[in-house]
C-alpha cells in the first residue's frame, strides 16, 4: 500500500524510478543476452532498423532491471529477464519466468534508447526525443492553446527544445495510461516547469482528459545537449535516479 500526499491526496511512490539511456555502441554483441521468447521475436522483425532499435530498447531495459533488482549483468543473467509487450504494446517483465517486482517503460530514438523502471503497481511512461526543428505546422497540429503559448514564447533553439519536450511529455503520458496515441494529442496537456533550464531533472505535470479517462500524472523532464527525456507516473515522487553513471 502506498502513502498519500497530505495536500493533494495523490499516491506517493516509496521508491524512486531508475533511468538509463544506452546507444548501440554500449550493446553487447550477439543474441545470447536475449531470452528465448525475445530471440524468436527479434528474428520476426522484417526491417533491420526496427530490429536494432528494439534490441537496443531490450538491452537498456534489461540492464536497468538487473541494476534495480541487484542481479548480475552477465549474458546468462540478462537472458533470464524476459520483456514482452501486451496487445496494446505496453512492456511487461518476467525474471526467470516469474513476475518481477518492477514495471518499466521504454523509448528509442535515433540510435539511443531510454528505459525507466519503477515498483510493480506504479504506472509510468518515459520518452526520449531529439531537440530538432519541426515544420511550421507540427505544434499547431498536436498542441493545445496552453502548450502553443509555452512554445511560442521562446525563440529559435529554445522553441525547438520546448516543442520536443511537450511532445515527449505527451508520449510519456500515453505510455503511462497504456493507451498510446489512440487518444487524441489535444486531450493531453503537458505543463513542464522552467523550459529553458538544462541539465537536471525539472518537475512536469501532465493532465489526460478524454471521454471517461481523467488522469493527473506527475513526473520530471531534463535536457542533456540535444536530447530531451521525460518521465511521468501516477504518483508524486522524487526525480528518477540514474541506474548507471551518466
Ligand atoms: C506508444 C507510442 C506512443 C510509442 O511511440 P513510438 O514512436 O514507438 O515511440 P518510442 O520508441 O518512444 O516507444 C516505443 C515503446 O513504447 C512502448 N509502448 C508501446 N505501446 C505502449 C502502450 N500502449 N503503453 C505503454 N507503452 C507502450 C513499447 O515498449 C515500445 O517499445 P518496444 O516495442 O521496443 O517494446 C505509439 O506506439 C502509439 O501511440 N501506439 C498506439 C497507436 C498505434 O498502435 N499506432 C499504430 C501506428 S499508427
């Protein structure tokens, strides 16, 4: 049973999320670290880019899970961690065939992957994006009036970063609620704090309001050089802790 915040009555996590990003250069060669189910899945991908992105996501997730659970990180230990997806795409983790004490979220983008791990029972979503220019219509197509005001208040590269952050926040939210973008982007409002600050985790709130789905999600964002990372969950908690030195 989780404690609740005395002011908001929102559930409060007992354990910090752990986060990790890895690139292809970090990934062990071969398939020995994949579980038998994962090997089968891996071989079924038609396109090599999707297969390599998927593998990097699995690699990043397994390392993060192993660190959190205090498992060794050799190939055999990593192959006992099996990460599958439910029919909606949400990832689930088994360790040596048993449900584990943790839940996770995965993102991959441009040769890099991110994974966050939380206690099982906590709903969470992470996203990794590049701060890069988007076409004129991107923000208008996907952001609501509140978000457009946040993005347009910033010039040049800061606007690109703000747009990447707002998008990542929405994507984290649809992972945390488990729907993906089957719900419209306009039904998700991202409210990040201090968009211009770089380098450390900053607070992020995201509201999801669609049909009978009403969720207040809480989390954190950070920008490191060209990358923006977001993480939200259904409870208030401290910023995610790095699973490995970053
Ligand atoms: C969830 C979603 C936003 C992720 O977008 P993406 O561009 O693949 O971005 P990312 O790389 O950041 O995330 C991928 C990871 O999200 C996770 N994910 C996928 N669907 C999820 C869901 N419903 N809930 C939680 N996490 C989910 C998976 O772990 C996936 O990685 P994996 O397949 O390697 O395990 C997107 O897939 C989506 O909206 N899906 C639902 C709608 C849909 O099915 N569209 C089909 C194409 S139009």
